C-alpha cells in the first residue's frame, strides 16, 4: 500500500517540478529540459529528479548549476502546491537513457542499411 502512495506522490512531484521549471524559472542558463522521472524514498524525505537536457555537455553543466541554485525555490513552491508534512529534499540527475536509446536506434539503422546493400 505504501509503494502505491510513493508512486503517486512521485508522479505528482514530476508534474509539478516540470511545470515550475517551464513556467516559473527565468534563469537564462536553463535550456530545454524534460523531467523524465522522479524517484522518491519510502519516507518521502528525498526525491531524485531525473532530467533530459537538449544540448552539449557545457549547456548541461550550466543547466545543472542553475537548477542547484533554484533548489530552495523549487522545494518551497512544491511544498505550497502539494501539502506535505515535510517537503522532500530535491536532487537533480541527468537521465541518459534517451540518448542511449537514440544511439542504439542509429546503430540498428546502420546495420539494416549495410545488410540491405549486401
């Protein structure tokens, strides 16, 4: 039963964080971000927010710096939007699964083209 609640809370945090980043944060260092997932501990004290960022490594690093500066604001806004007894501590991490999937798709396309030519 507790896992179901944690899953619902994680999805709500994902929705709210995504909306806050898109509409409220005005930092020019923040590029095009997609919140791909949120992993919350069972006691709801910590939340890992997984992000996919469009751009090169330098832009990704700048985006992560900007988000780390805005963590306090995002956490306080999250506490206002979702009524928590204790608002979870936010940790931002890059999700490389989309890039990895794209790379595999490109490799498979190359293999299919090579086998079609033979």
